[in-house]
C-alpha cells in the first residue's frame, strides 16, 4: 500500500529520481546532469528540502544539490520535492556527510555554497563538528571557484560570531554580515528555509553572512 510504502525510508531513497547515489562518479561533470544549467550550487544540511527546492524553481540555469546526512530527513525532502510534476531538472539530492564528499567535486567546480541553520554543537568539545569549523572550511575552499560565495544563515547568537572568526582565521573574507537579515533590503526575494520560517515567526532575529575564500595568496586574485 502506498502509505506503508512511503513510510519506509530506504524504499523512498531507492525509488527516488532526484537522488544521486554515487556523487563521486559525478566529479568534474555535474553540469552534464542538466543541460540548461550554467552554474552549480549546493546546500549542506538541506533538511526537508524547502530551500533547495524553491531555489531550483526560481533559477533554472543553476543546478542545485541538496546534501543531508540523515536518510530519514532526506526522505522527507525527496517526498516534498518529488511531489512536483514535472520533476525539477535542475535539482538533485545527496545522502552524505559533507566530510565524505571530498572526492565528489573537482577543484573550483562549485559556484555557490549554502549553510542554513546548521547544527550549533554548543559544547566546546564538539566545535569541530560545526559546519563552519576548520575541518570543513578547507573542503569548501577547494570546491568553490575563485570568488565563489559561501552563504550562511542562522538564528544562533553564539554560532554566528564563532563562525565569522573561524572563517577569517581560515582565509575567508566576510563580504556581507548582518544580525538582522529580515530587516535588510537585500532579504527581499530570498528563499526562507523551514527553520527560518519557524524561528522568525517566533520573533527570533536571523544572522546572515556571505564570505569568499581568499586564501594565503590573496594578492594573486
Ligand atoms: N537547512 C534546513 C535544515 C537545518 S537543520 C533549514 O534551514 O531548515 C541542519 C541539518 O543539517 C540537519 O538536517 C542535519 O542532519 C544536517 N547536517 C548536519 N551536519 C551535516 C553534515 N556534516 N553533512 C550533511 N548534513 C548535515
């Protein structure tokens, strides 16, 4: 029965038409998945997939990848995004921890990277697990092309300044920064994530930054 079938995470993943099962096989040729696309963008920790699905709808010339490490959560994203017919040709989903995607991208293959409401991991001893820690930032720096932007939104008042510092210490330049994104004129038209809707409706201010990797050879840019 359909309900029972949909309640099974593994079966949802298996039947999915949006799931890329072996991302490392796409290294260097992601754009061949979508002939219309001229750029590649990715969200790490896409949750139930609202943001990445809406972004794909708004910008048909970019191929959007949503990465989520938990199968059960990704299954929700698959259900939400595969309910649309015809299927969005410029959207793909990946079940993976970001750390395991090192081999999945050639140097500079990515045009834009999104981190939205990433897990804060408040305890100091878990700091390396934060998606803005120095365990992850070198990966992003390699994947992104020169000038490629990292976009980060969070409600978390501790994670945000910590991330600014971590980025700066790892060779990133903060191009834009606000502690009240929804009060900024730039926010108009920005796609809201599931967490963003929840937190902003609860009256929480949203922090947002954009950063670009400059590295140690910034003078060569
Ligand atoms: N971006 C969504 C969900 C935020 S919750 C929103 O804004 O509504 C953070 C999500 O990131 C969770 O679903 C979590 O499972 C996922 N996540 C955390 N660490 C990850 C990692 N290392 N690789 C991939 N996904 C990760």
